[in-house]
């Protein structure tokens, strides 16, 4: 893209500038530190010029928005045609409480639903299980049976809005409950749109909410992909998630590399099942973190699109351009929020949200200022939603496509992140693929070491976290915090018992027996017997209990 003679002259000019103007300026006013880096630790140059992107080929590396390799965006009109979906993650306590929060958010301009489940639900336990004691409703909504799902979705326009559900090991079961609840309202499954996270590999890598060993867990994921291809053309059956990888302490390059490597693993598993690449790839979606290093995050989204497009077209021979496009939801960084001076989190979230938009995401959740202390209050979540609306309607950044495309710094960062990600792909391939790498603890160790390095820098004062290790204030907390109804647990347990007493228990037992037989036969897609079981009100714990007995429970080896 740049003439070699011209870039050589620029390099020479930069060297002269550093030896003269920069040295004079430093003598008068020394720079704040000896080395400047991104949040991930990559060195940042004092100045970027065309010489830093001298090998950039516009058609090969950038192109036009909506065109291969999609570096500049996956849609030809970007946000001029349609703004990103404002999808606020919500869930707490009972299904009734969360349903009320969803209805409130929709009245405030939210354009998609996103369901957070509590810890017992995420681990496949019913609310009254001994393992669930003390965890009801604390980090999301409790769903133990179809009855809870029906209440959770009551009055919500499921045929007109999309729903994202953040759940992984029990994803197929919770999805089946969602489908059954819609069908009981007369809404055909084929018109339902949304996403289940369903990314089990990142659980083994980072979040650790796994239930079953890797192989049967991967089988359940492929079953959902296959079922979606057959039955639900508007549903994203997996959201390949880097969010939790980053929250565990990964660098931007590690988040990028391990997330895409997980995606390639799912592609290969679906191909091994016999699915055609262009039958399922257009419905794969992604979920990335948006951390605090503004330009690094923008570059990460651009690099992700370019890598995915190239690999899907060149390695997996996808023919449909939709298979080449990386569609992603994003969420601002939870781990960056501070309990100290929580109002400052509004500023952090605004900058992170702006980076996501400039990076070209399709869907966005903005964290609330109080989330380091409690589940979001109504006031806090409204401010978080308004943050997106101000960016969309007042900032002007949605008026043009990829407005930072061509910026020397952003392009150099994009190239660097792609190169670092591809180096990780090579290491994973040498280990035998992502499953083998996970079993060897490779990504786990890489993330742990990166997290340790970052914390050392914060502890040593080499990185400033406002309100934590600098600009500290002793003012008392003044913001109101959400209070969950203390009687909610008793109501939930009572409803669960009514479900067990009022259902056809012979039909439940027969459905669970058929599910167990199907689980033992790898040729059977498990979504169909799961749907049969939840339709007769088998509980979440009963269904996962079948899988625990057939598949066994996974115990992670010690890697450190």
C-alpha cells in the first residue's frame, strides 16, 4: 500500500526526529515512564507512521466493509443501516423478579434479552438440591423446570425479539425449556431467534463451570448445532466466548487466539458429524470482552474478523460469505470494575463501550457501576443502558464505517494481534489440537501467568487503577444496592414441589429412561429426548442427573 522509497524516507525522518526533537523534549520534560505498553504488555511506540504498516495490502488485509476479509466490518452499511443490539445481561432471584426487570429494560429502549442464571442452574442443580444451598438467585435467575421458564418469559414477545442465554454445561436443557415454553404459547420453534452460549471448551480453559468430561460435553454442543440446522434457522446454537478467558486474566492476544481456536474445534467437530460447513457456520457467533485499553480492544475485533474469514474460506473451504463473517456480542469488562468509588465505573464502561462500537460489534452489554458490589440496581442498569444510547445517538461514531481504519497505530496493533494469535494456533496444533492442549493445561497456564504478571504490575504501582492503588478516597459508599426478596427461595422451592406433585411422574420416569438410553448411543441427537423430558416437566437436576450417571463427572487435573 505504501511506496518503499517513501517508507524508507519516513523511517530515516523518524530516526532524525528521535535524535533531535524528542531528545530535546525529554531533556526539558522527561517522559512519565521508561516503557509504555498496552494493557496486555505489548510495547507501544512513541509514534506510528506508514513505515509501521509498510506491508499492508489494502485489498488483502482491509478491503471494504461487508466484503472479505471483513476487517472493516461484516455489513456494507454498518450502523448506518442498523445499530448494534443493546442487550443488557440480567437475572436475579426468582423468575418473577427477573421477568419484571426484562419488561422494565424493554420499556427503556433495550432491543434484546440476555438471561443470567444463578450458580445452581449453571451447575445443573435444582434450587432445592443440597449442593445449591445458599446460592439461590445470587448471580442470576433460578430455573429448575419448564414452570420457571414459563414465568420467566411470560408476556415477552419471543417472536419479535432475540434472547441470549449465558449457560454452558446444561445449555441444551435450558434451551429445550425455552423452546418448550414458546411452543406452549403457540410460537413455533422455527421463528425463535437468539443465542445459547454453549461454549464448553472455554469452561475447561477459564470459567470452570463444567459438569461432564470433554468428549460427551462436546457431543452435546454438536447435537445443538445439528438440531439448530434442522429446526431453528434463526438461532445461534453457540456463542464462542472469549469473555471469560479475558476475565480470568488473559491478554488480548490470548483471548483472541484461544477463542478462535475453540471456534475451529467446534467447526471440526460439526464437520466430523457430517454437517456441511455452509449449513452451520453462518449461525456460529462469538462473545468477546471489552477491556480498558481502548485501541488494543478495537484492534482485537478487527483482527478477529480477518482471521476468521481467512481460515473459514481457505482452510475449511466455506463457500457462503456468511460463513466467513465473525458476528460478535461484546460485554464491557467486569474484572475492571472497582468496589472503590463505584461511580467511576461509569467512565470505564463508557470508554469500553465506545471501543466495542468502534471495533464493529453486533451486540453489546454495558456493565453497571455497582456490579463489583452487588447485582445491578434499577438505577445503575438504566445508566448503563443510557451509556449505549448516548454513544449511538449523540457521539456521531455510528455515522461512518470503521472510522479508525487506516490509523497507523490501529492497523499496526491489528497486525500484531493477528500475528500473536497465529503463533498460538501453531503451538496448539503442535500439541494435537485444542482438546489436547486443554488436557495438557496449556491455555490454563498461559492465562494464569498473564494474570500473575498483571497483578504484580498493579501491586508494584506500575499500572494505575484509579481509586485502588492511586487517587484513593475514603468517602463512604453512597449508592443504593439491589436487595433480593428474602422470601424468594421459599417460593421457588414450593413451586418446584408443586411441579413434582402435579406432573405425570410415570411419563417423566419413562422420558428420563429414554434419555439415558439415547445418551449411551452416540448416534442419537440428544436434543429430541431432552425436549421430550422437559415437556413433561422433568427438572433440570433430573436431566443432568441422567447425564452425570451416563457420562460421569469431570474432575480437572492439577496443572500448577
